[in-house]
């Protein structure tokens, strides 16, 4: 392999332009070599804007490019399993956008293909790399606030795209797999698994409160019980006017409150009083994820957020949607 991990970016939507391409281009030991988009003229413009030397209209051409070491899949969820398996068969490492696939079976195929062909497989649950989440992890491990009892997570994003909107595919179940729980609830599930460990009981109530004619839910509340005995309630919605990105962790000797997870300010309550800590994320939320994956390829270790973690998140999602 070359001195730098050479990337092919498959999918060039808004998040790819805002965060993924810059992370692939700017991370140490990382080079954005090629991009793929179904419209060639847009692929060419995207490549030129982000410094990639090549562009393709067919994503399969990225996999046959011998100068590509790894691919980042930033495509609709329905394509992830097919593209990841094909990439593994071509000997390319794979970093895949979340959620990992439409269903558990797709995730299992991806994990199996990566193992069989000896390539790395990671999933873009970038909140795992947030300093605020690392601080919560540390407080739990050290016993600073005691043992976790209850975690409450709220993720509200008003979303009502008009027909023809670039992200309207998220409302088509065959392409997205589900509504807000599938789209951004999955991020919070990964955080909960990271902090609290294995889940032993899952209940979910996907419903449509406001947008009743949608194929996917606009609101969902999930109740998770963990092997440790801790409980978590995760609420997501597209229907509320107010945006929320909050996490509250109540434990036996204190609590930790994050009003906006994407900002990283923690309010910590213990017997000694109340204090505030600031743990902001990287300016490009995707860059620590990409840097970790590049290091995993270079060092011959698994990425921090593996395909197995993505698979477990999807198992929890499947249980939530089954009720």
C-alpha cells in the first residue's frame, strides 16, 4: 500500500460535501483520490472542488481502480450492503455511512464479506469519538458518579422535505429503512451501547403523530434495558417544532447532563455540588472518525467503530421497529 490511504468516495450528497470529502482529503495519511456520482458532470465538479484526481459515473469503476485502498460509502441506505460486499470482494477497506444497512441480514453480509476478504469495515457513528462521550465513558468507568440508573436521550429534528428535495428519499421506506429512529436515532443507540453495554430488553413505539401519510414514522420512543440493570429512554421525532440533541445520565452517586451533544458542554452533579465542563467536538465531526479508520488500516487493527458494532445497532433498530 502507498504511504497514504487512498480513498474512493462513493456518493456525493450534502454531508459528503460538507464533512466527508474534507475529512478524507485533510486527515493525516489520507488522500481523496476518486469520487463517484451517477451524473458525470456533477461528479467532475465535486472532484475538482475537493481535489480528487478522478471521477466516475459508475461506482463499480472505483472498485476496479488499483490506486484505491479504501472506499467511503455515502449513498442511500438501500445500497450499502451491495456496495460494501462488492468493495470487500475487490479488496477495498470500507467505511460506511450509518445506518449500516436496511436490515440485519444486510449487515451480516457486510461483516462476513469483510472477514472473508481480510479488509477493514467501519461504520460512521462519529459520535463515538466525541470528547463529551469519552468523558461520560470515563465517569462511568471510574465510578465518579456511581453506577448508571437511567439515561434519557432526546433527538428532535423538524423534517418535512418537499417532493424532489435531495433528501426526500429518507421518507421512502425501501430506500431508508425507517424514519428518524433509523436516520439519527441510530447514532444515539450506538452511544447508549457504548456507555451502558449489552441490551437485554427492547420496546419501541414507532408512530406518525403529525405526518400521517408517510411510509416511515415521524416519531418514535424506545425503552432499552441493559444487562447491567440500567434503563434508557430514547425519543426521536421529525414532528416537533423545537430541535433537541440532549442526553441526561442519572447514576447512583450523581448525574451528567449534556443539553446539546454536538456542542459538548457537560453539567455534572455530585454530592460535592454542580460543575460545568466543556468538551467540544472537532470542527469537522467526521474527521476523528476518518483519522481513526486510517490509523486502523495503517496499524493493522480494527477501527474503533467496527462492522460488528454497526450490526448490533441494527439489531436494536430491528427490535424497536418490531414493537
